[in-house]
């Protein structure tokens, strides 16, 4: 009896050891893409070698795919469960300039192309190492310049994005540079538990629609210490598309901390926000030379509930529009009188928004807070706001309370309040 018990205990212990040891061994597997035939000469396409390394590591339960030294030219590659893509410092993963290398596909419920780097229905994905992912986007930018709605989700004149996590979870992007995407650069789509930290995201300031980071119907997202100098939104939080048939899930529980944004169109929520956005908090953000700073935008054809939003400890220099909260996108203000319309499924509702400790100098326009007649912006709280601008702030169809709000302007009034707004500033 005792012998049986000891033997059983021994077997159980060995089984437990196997259970805990195998994943650890799998995680230690390293697949250097050069051993799979990659040349890293910037001219030979290394797609098959890189994908073979990913697949080999994945078949072992996971591991690190290593790219080190040189430029690895590639068509799209697909990451899988438990894969770390390690781009060593001084190494570039360069997207092919051959447009035929990017298959057309249905992406984000709209026409699209496969992105250079993607993961779908995957988990525990890491991109790290100090190197660069370069989308070689110029030929794509040149192809759509002057094309109407080329940047609109659902347009046939679309382009590949650069890095996409689609219905994935437990994602870390850290310590790399992401640049020159043909379109949006880094997109978590319907993904959960995403951390983007110590990342640089770059594109020519005149490049079309090169948003840096677009969390799209994603949850529990941390964006920390990101430097973004791009041609469109530095961040754009989305959750749907224009005239979305639905259903759409919201973007929620997103924190943005200690970031620096140059050029670009600011920190945006919207405009395509058909699923709504909630519990979004930004702190210690510095804007320099962006078109906008704090921006929440939508319209009657793309809105939903947007609430529990806060911006704290914000500094701006040379920003064209410091604060823009508008339900008239792509315009900031309506033209002429606006009549109320019946509330529909895509009517935007902005409420419970706090902006605290914001200082903006040399701004062209202090900004605007304006809702729709049928859906005013409710409960905007301004605390310790200092804006020095050429033009003042306009408030209409909104309820705003403020403490220590100073808007100093070169012309006109600091704050203009429409009769349809309720504004209390102490």
C-alpha cells in the first residue's frame, strides 16, 4: 500500500514537472531567420525565410524569431501564438515596394490589403528589440494623393496598414521604431490587453492617413512613452465606420501616458466611433506643431456614446487648434443655423469629459466645444486651463463648467458662448 502511494506520488511529481517544463523550453526556442535562408541585403525578398522561422517556432509552442543586422526585405508575414519578433538594434524589416505583394482582403469589415505584419486570433505576441519596421509607403502615398476619401474606412482607394493585431490578446510592442506605413501604422483591432511602450512612430508630415496608433474596438490598451511624428492622427481611437451597419464594439479602458507628438493631427477620439468609446485617460502628453491637440470628433453618420474621458497635465506649443470637441466632423463648426434631427443609432453622444492642467502657447485657435442640437455635449469640466491663441474658444450646444480657465487671445473674445450653451466658469 505504501509502495503504491510512493510510486503514485512520484509519477504525479514527474507529470507536474513535465507540465511546467515544456512551455518553458518552448519559450526559449530561438529561430534566427538567417538559418532559414534570409539574406538581409535589402534587395532579396526574405519573406519565405522569415515566415518559415515564425512557423517553426510556433510549431514548438512558441519562441523568439530573431532578425539581426541588415535590411530584411519582405512581403507580408503573419505572427502566431507565443511568438516574439525580435528586431535587433540597427536592423530593419522593410516592406516590399511591389504593390502586388500585398493581397487584397476583407479587413475591418471593409475592402483592404494584408498588412506587412499581422496576427489574427492570436495571443501572447511581442515585437521588440530596438530595430525598425519600415512600410516603404511613399509609392502608395503618391498613388492616392488628391483622391477623394482615400483615407476613409470602406473606400476602394485604400492601402495596406503596417502592423495589425486582429481579434488578438496579450500583445506587447516595445522599443522599436515603426515608420512609413502606406496607411495607418499600428492598429489593434478588436484586441484586448495591448501594451505599446517606448515606441517611435514616424512618417513624412505630408504623408496621407499615416495615423500612428489606432486602437479600434479594443480594450485594456496601454500607450506609454510613444514619440509620434506623422502625417495624420498621432492617436485615433475608433470603433466603427461611417454609416456602419453594426453591430460595433466600443473602445474602452485605454490609457495614454508620457507621450510626445510632433506634426500630425493630435490625440483623437473618432471620427469613426459607431461602437462608442469610454474610460479613456491621457496624462502628461506634449504636443508641438500638431494641427490639433485634444480632439473628440464625430458626426450623425458615425457616432455613439463617448464618455468618461480625461486629459490631464497636457502641454502644447504651436498647435493650430488646442481643444476640439465637435459633432460636425470633418468640419469643426457648422455652416449657418443647424436644425435638430431625430436621434438615430449613429447619433453621437459626448459627455463626462474632463480636461485638467492644460497649457497651450502660440496656438492659432483656442478651440471649440460644440454638439448637435439633438445631442449637446454634456458635462465638460475644465480645470486649470491656460491657452494663449490668436482666436478664442467657441462653445455651443454644450454644458461646460470651468475653474481657473484663462484664454488669452490676440483678437476678439477669449470665450464666446452661444445662447444654446450653459457655461459656468469660476
